[in-house]
């Protein structure tokens, strides 16, 4: 009996912004199978029967303890491959409710967190050295570009 090849794995990323338009990132623990020690955004695989936005909401709660307030925009959509599995990722700029100074990290999966401003993306350059390439820096840059454009539009609308 022939089996169908599995399709790509759907994944989501939450580019969580704070009131200073910085983006939240967290460092993957050294024991992680994929991209150990690299910076990452909140996110993960979409579960069966779940919409992309339901997955964003769940991942935010699981990885930080915060609650999704609103989705501002989808700023990236692309494909990547790891361990021979093709992933299709959608990344969203979001706002959350909760104490942004004290995320409830999954400490076995993430060892630290940082807030990345548009004028200092340099910490994300470490990802090239740990084998993850520029993907996270690229999506954080896309989030900052969208936030800058939205800020200009808000000022012009006044």
C-alpha cells in the first residue's frame, strides 16, 4: 500500500511588542534538538484542528504565561527545512497582556530572554554562529519595519 508523503509542518511565530516597540526573543536551551543555544521568537507547530491564530494564542500562553491581546499584522510567511522536514511559517506582530518584565519561560526549553530594539539587532547575529542562519533576525527586522510604518501612519492620521 502506498503512503502519501507528509505535507509541510505549519508553524507560527509571535513577534511580541512592548510599549517601546521592542520585540521579545528567548534563547533556546543548549539541550534542544533544533537550533540549541540560538535566539528564537515565541512560537511552534500548529496542532491538528487549530487555526494559525489559535496556535499563536496557545504558544504565547505556554511559552510566556502572557495572554494575546491582539494581532497587529502578519509580517512574514516563508518556508524552511530542518532535519529533513519542510516547515511553512507565518509570523505575526502581536500585543499581549501580562507582566512583560517577568515572562513565565519554559526553563527546560529557554534559558533567557531579551527585548530587541530596532537600532540594536546585534544579539541576533549569534544565530549564524550557532547554525540557525538569519531567519530570526529577518523576521524581527520585518516586525520593526512594520511597526515603524504603522507609527508614521498613526502620526499622519492625526
